[in-house]
C-alpha cells in the first residue's frame, strides 16, 4: 500500500483463505475457510508500524490483526488466537510473561537445493567446521552482517538479551527479553524478518529450518513462561516463602496434558521431526525436570521471583504466535482444572509411554485432528483448517523421492 493510502486510513482487505495458504502456495478446499472465500480486514496495530531500516528505499511494515468484516477477530488468525489466550488469563486477574530463545543458521547462498547448505567463507577464506560453540571470536567472519543486525534491532526497538554461537556449524542464538506474550511474538516475527533481509544484503542466507544439516544440532525456539498477578506483578509460581505454588504445579500439569495433542503446532513441518528424532537437547517428550535439558519441560535454575517453565519442544520453524498461544493455553487448562503433573525426573531417564510425543508430522496431525482439547481451546474451524493445510504439505513431501531413497534403495533386489 502507498504511504498516502495508509495515512488516509484506507482499509486493506484480503481473501480469508490466505490464512490457510500452505507453504507451497496452494490452498485446502474452500469449505475450510468459508465457501464464498470472502474478505478479511487487515487492521494495523498502532504499536507496530515500523520503518524498515534494512531497506534501500523508504519502506514500512505494519503488523496487522486479521479481523472479520463484522469487527471480530478471525478464528483463523494465529495472532488473534494468542490475543484470545491472553484475554482468558486476564479474566482471572493474571498475565503471562514469556521470552523466546531463537536459534538460526547463517549459510552461504544455496542456489541448488539438492546440495547441502554450507557455512559462508570467513575473513580467513575458510569455512567454519563447527569448533566455535560459545566462542567470543566465533562470528569474526560475519561481523559486518551482525553489526547491521544489531543496528536494525535497535532501529525497530527490539531489545536483545544475549547473542551467542550455538553448537552447530555457523549456528547462532538470540535470547529476547521477557515480556508480554503478544509483544514477544511480534518481536520474534520481526527479528526473523530482518535476519533474512540483512543476510541477503550481505550475500548470505539465514535458515530457520528445524534441522537444516545432518549430523548437526537443530534449531529451536524455546519458550520461557511465568505468570504474574495483574497489578502487583507477583510471580504466582512462587509463594511468600519462595517455594513452588499449586498454580506452578497445575501449569506444568496442563503443559503435560496438551503437549502431545499440540505437537503439530510446535513442530509444524516434516523437517521438524528430523530435529526431534535426535533427542539430546531437543526432547520429544512431556517429562519435566529441574534444569535437565533432556526434558521437554525444564525448570531453569532461578530465584523464586523468576521461577518459570521452559517449553523446549518448539523449533525455530514454528509460528511464534501459535506456539506461544498453544503453550500458554495448555498451562491455563492445567490451572483451571487443577491438573497435577507427573513426578519430576532427573539424570538419564526412559520416557514413559504416556509422556512420549508423536515423532512424525503424520502422527502429530492425526493426534491434533482427534484432540477434543485442541478444539475446545482453539475452535473447530481453526484446527480443521490447520490440519487441512498441513496435510497438503505432507502430501506434497510424499510426492517427491529423496536422494537417500535413490542412493540406498535403488540397488535392492
């Protein structure tokens, strides 16, 4: 839209079905988004109209809500779903606080997708081989790129906590400062957008796939969650003596009750399960533990005021609005129904059958499709539409034969 049209308040409308467009570009049958495929209104959030600092020409980006023409939020909107979850907490006098940890890879351009990704050439003319995890000098070859990333974050008002080199080859992580869930989802979205834009300016690509390289750690989007009282700001996960509360236990119980049903919301792509099938630090389970990274739900070491629950299931490829909404909705379900969690686990452990999660996209979609809890919390329209779109993507994947199949199976009798 032109700046003039935007400033005049001209309404931007979009076909309803676009909210269910699959990643290849197609759409599920029209019955999933209204047979008429009528319009939605895109309503800008006044707090999120940003001049894009990485653009050579003056451009702005406005984060919008997708609303029905009647004025109510579209049930197909993931941002709308998150706002609805936050409103349910507010009705109880509570406010969730979240932070996201996003991992990503920086690669050289990859014009031939049949070839593996490669790290970029460093200032020494060599490619990183994976010996730089947590090193203070690990991104020397990418300093111009990261300098512009930092500058763009500042221009967009994105406060950053820490940046670090992660365990993978040319893999990095950012920790965004904790705050309001909707704000953190918006910030995570904006950060991923600017990462890709800045990378292209520097002759690089940023990849947020869950598992872009074989034999290398995948990329997560861990979600840290706590709940405070509106007004006092008191963390309801800790009592006056600094001990865990019943609300804390119930929140964990709700997370455990929802993780298997919601796996397809946290791990939305075929590639997501490549990350989860190698479980170290990418736990495909609903166990919980104090400071054990093998558990899907980890309680980081912290002061009572900072007591929180880290959901380690979501990958970097997850929709931040939907992943945060699903995680918080599960926790609220536990609080409202006073669900008790399993016993905490420590050290090495075997995952009990009742805490194991789906390990393929097909299994996760089948679980989501049958979930009464998902339909109650997100509505039948959203769940059926989401499953329909993701089923199209899964079918498209199965329509291709992979290099592994040709290499290994062609010679079989």
